[in-house]
C-alpha cells in the first residue's frame, strides 16, 4: 500500500491517520512511500474499525498491489 493511499483513507492528513491508528503524527510522517506489510495491515484494521466503506477501499488497494 502506498503511504498516500493510506493517508487518503483517513482524510489525507497525517494527524488523522495517526489518531485512527493510535500512533504519533511523527510516526506517520516517517512512513516510507511504500508501506511494509505490517503497517498496511494496521491501516486496513483501523479502516475496518472506522467503517466498512473505508476498509473495502483499503483492501482493494492492497489487493491491486499484488
């Protein structure tokens, strides 16, 4: 999953993604452009907690990567 796609799931701002994932904004800012699987999995999990529509988008993006 690309960092930009992960951010878009939570409103496009690192702060929003950080709040959804329970991590600091600085941690999100330090993500590489191509997220490792462990971070992608956390993003998808947070998207599921927020709502099914976001989770479907996240899973679709992740599946298209493979």
